[in-house]
C-alpha cells in the first residue's frame, strides 16, 4: 500500500522524469535556432555542430531510470499500464533519433516526438494517480 508521503514522492518523480526527458526536446529545438542565428559557427565546413552522438545517449541514460521508477511506482498505485506503453514508445523513438544522429532532420523529428510522448506518459501517470 502506498502512503500519502510516498504518493507525493511519486508525483515529484514524475515531474523530474518529464523534465529529464524534455532535455532531449530542448536540445533538438534550441540547437537549430542557435545555428540559424550563428551561421559563423556552423559555417560551410560541414563540421558536426550538432554535438557528439554520446550526448543523446547520456540524456537517455539520465531520463530512463527516473522514468522507469516513477512509472513503476505509479502503476503500483493506480494499475494503469498505458503510461508504460507510451513511455516505451517515446524512449524507442528517442533511441532511434540517437541512432540517426547524422541522418538529417529525421533525428530531430524522432527525438522531439519521443520526448513529447514520454512527457505525455508522465502526465497520464500523474493523472491516473490523482484519479485514484
């Protein structure tokens, strides 16, 4: 049985997990804007100004464990499996985005969609806990 104090911690975990998964979203949205405003940095050299591929994997490695724990705690409380399914889809899309690191705009599309879906999973988890 989950107590009220545990419920508050679970709600905080959902918020932290959504924030961590949103780092990928911020990374993908702000970097192209920054590059558009700073053509000198991107130049015509063809250099990888998007950053190294490991950044994507590091962000996933930070976000995934917090998400898994928050969703697991939420499911123990409310029994709704849908947040897990949404989060799995979102993280799969973010991983696909990381694998498509130098493949053009598909990387950003996959990462942004994945981040939004993971954030939605945490919102649904939070809403399901409040409904019980």
